[in-house]
C-alpha cells in the first residue's frame, strides 16, 4: 500500500506526535508498505530525503503562529502527493494542513483517515473561526483513529462521530527500556547518585508547562517524607520548583531538577526510580506516553483521572494508581501508599511492564492501523454536514 502521512513536522524536530509519526511510518515500511510524509521544514528551504526507508518532503516554512507552521502552496503539493497514494493519513491537530486540504476538491474524493491526537484546548478564538473547516475535515474523512476510549467518549468533536472512530493503541520502541541490561546498570548508577541515603525515588519526565501539573507536584512533595523527587524537563513552570526549594530549604537535597537526559540516561532513570508520577491537570494532556515508557521498566505510575487517555495509559489498580486532577493531598497520598507497600508496588509494576510490552508495541500498532486503512479504503465518501450536535463550545 502507498501511504501519504501529513503532519506539522518530522524528526529530528522534537515532539511527541513527531516521534509517533516516525515510529508508525518506519513500522509500516518494515511491514512492506511505501510511505511518504509531507511536513514543514524548520527553515525556508525545500528538502526531500529518505530516512530508514521513509520518504520525507519538508516544505519551506514561512512562519509559525500558535505552534502551527505555515508553508506556501501546502494544499497544491498535498493534492499532487495524494494523487500517487492509496490513502492519506492526517495527524490532527495541524490547522494549516487541514484548512489547506479542505479547500481542495480532492478532499471530497480521495480516501483519508485521521489520527486524532487531542482536542484544541486553549486557542478558543482561533477555534471559533476554524470550526466550519474542522467540521468538514472530520466529516469528509473515512475513519478517525483515537488513542483511547475516553477521547472518543468525551471529546466534543469525536463523540458525535463515534460511529466512524476506531481506538488504536500507540506503539513505542521499548526495547531500550524493558529488560535492557545497559539501562538497568545505568539505573543503579543514577540511583546511587540521586539517592545516596537509599531513600526511594519518584520520577517525573516531561515539559514543565501548565497542564503537566507541576504546581500540584510542588505542593505534594513536602507531604511525601523521606523520598527523592527527580524531575526531568524544562519550561516556564521550573520557577515553581525553584520556589519550593527556596521556601523549604530542607528539600534541597531531595528535589533534583534536570533539564535533559539523553536516551541512555533516560532509560536508566526509569530503572532507577521506584515509581513514576504524571500529575496532569488539563485535557491538553491527551495520553501521556511517558507512562508507558515508565511501565516498560517495571515501575507503577501515579497519574490523574482526566477525561483523556491518561487513565487509559495507567489503569487504576492494575498498572498504578490514579487521583483527581489538581489534588495535591490525593497525589501525595497515592505516592505514599505505593512507597510504603513494597508488595503492592512490585505487583503493579510487574503488571504494568507486561501490559506495556505486549499491548503498546509498534508491530501491533501497525497491524491495527493497516486494518483501519483497509476499512477506510472500502468505505464510501461522507457528506459534509451529517446530523451532529453543535461543537462551538469546544
């Protein structure tokens, strides 16, 4: 099958969706399919290249606004590329690409599917303008893939279109974490460095931005005695952690904030930790793939019960514990529960590793995505205006 994927960027540009597109594209190539990816470049220069069998077209970026890169003639190039594909696969949200596609006649006839990664949450003003185009874009698609049942159920854009949605698990390259002897050795070294007193380690990995719940984590840390907190990431919420240490000097030796770790050290960090936490507070956290990476190392997770894929990635009582978003007392309580019960921690960690390494694999993802492609290719084109509730308040 000849597949055209469309996204904002492609690695080496850093981003969770970009890494997912790469993993899926390379997995499809390994399975025998031909994959081309149409994205924007980080600069005003056209680049066409092949990486690990994936053909990539990077259009010159004119500028970027609200995390949306804009390239001239994106729609025309997209139509040209789509003419040589059996199916087009969009990764939403990319408003410029979707707007350009809807404006082309080909969008009514060419079969295309969507991986719906998350709702548009913060750009309310732009969304009001964009809504008619988004309705057409979703309605004309043959099928829509989502990473969790929660996203299909609670998204104001997907719920009215649930009949055309398919839940497909993400697949991750976990071999460098699960059972990796080098990562386990590095974990022992990092553990000795971060916890010289032998106290347990609680790990967080992610950007230090509003929806990750860093403020909640900062309030919870003083409520968890005799544990080290290793926080890997950078962003504007770093100031909250610095303020925490300033207000509680006794925590200085227990709070370790690290801007960045390379892949080897990050894999080691998962093995160094006793548990992982993801205290996200807003639906911008659509899934939290870092939870699966942590589980691959055999450690349980404490996360929140958002109406997104976060609690699907971390099943309460199976792979870890979940708490209400924004509740520092609840977060600290769940962490303390796991740290005080080694048998529970080990049982949940073993179950987490089993689920991560069997359910969230790239070959399994490729199998399910290609099944969606086959269904979409056989489906009939959809009308622009089905009977769907108004989503203007999304």
